[in-house]
């Protein structure tokens, strides 16, 4: 994780969430299912 950088867990998760949705929107525009697959895998706890 981001230990020692003064970031709270909530801030870290916000950054990840922003990156995720940014990547998701790009993937949808490109017709790429990769990020959706990662989201489903992560959401079900498979990763």
C-alpha cells in the first residue's frame, strides 16, 4: 500500500476509485472488456 506517504485509507481509495472509473470510461470507448472483467473479479473477491 501507500505506507508512510501521509495518505489516509479513504484518500487512497478515492484515488483508486477515480483511476478505476477513468480506466472504465476509456475501456468502454474502446470496446475493451478488460476493466469490467477486473471489476467483476474484484467485486466477487476472486482476485
